[in-house]
């Protein structure tokens, strides 16, 4: 598949994403001219744009979340440092920064395992991405917009996580994963 002759109905990976989004009753917009599906997501800490992208050979599932800001040029070195520190601990996906434009994003991807793709495979790819962005959003923004160092921003996140682990969870609390 190439972008010039793109036909959404022939793109297996995008069909799988669309079926998953439909099952969650999430609104999305397929691009007519490119192998991309766009959607907005609202987590606990932010709202951002996401995209499911088909690679040229339709051999991988790719899901990205675009952070809703451009990193100013005078903060890109610090944000790059922070993203490298975050990536060191991630088991699935990565944060990326375009040092020329300041675009920051989170990318998760997997090779297509077989012609038949189980919805749980898509769910893991999408939810791991959304969780990472929502979890690290405040930490990333603190480095983007303040003089907070990457090291102290991550230490603050770890301290907050440790204090919340000791609190009992309510049995009726459900994760908030809503799209708009």
C-alpha cells in the first residue's frame, strides 16, 4: 500500500483500529487521502489528539498521541532529557520529541501478528499509549513550562505515586477512559 493509492477498505490495520474504536463507541475520523484515523482523547490529566497510522506495507499497528503543545526551543534539551529518562522505564512504546519543530508525542507499535487480529491486541496497544501520556503528562508539562529539572520532575511523580499506593482504592472506582 502506498499513500497515493490509499483505499481505507484495503488497509487491514486501520480496519482493526476502526473496529476497536467502534466497540468503545469512540468518535474518530478516517483521513480519505492517507492511511490515518484521527481521534481526540480525554484522560484524567489532559485532552489530546491521537492517530492510528498504517505503515506503507500494512505490516505494523501504530498508535500515537500528540501532546497538545509545542516544546519551546529553549526547553527542548531539558524535555529530551526527561523523555529519555521516562523511556528508560517504559516497557511498551516511547515518547519522542522532534527537536526541529518541538512536536512531542508518544508512540506504541507492534508488528501485525497474523491475518486475524484479536481486539485485545489493539486494546493493549492503545491503552498502554493513553495511560503513558495521561500518567506522565503533568511531569512533561512541568519541564516544558517551568524551570523544573527532568530529575526533580520525575522524583515528584515517584513520590506522588508512592503516597497514593498506600491509600486504599474504592471498589466502585473505575478508570476514566472517555473519548470525545
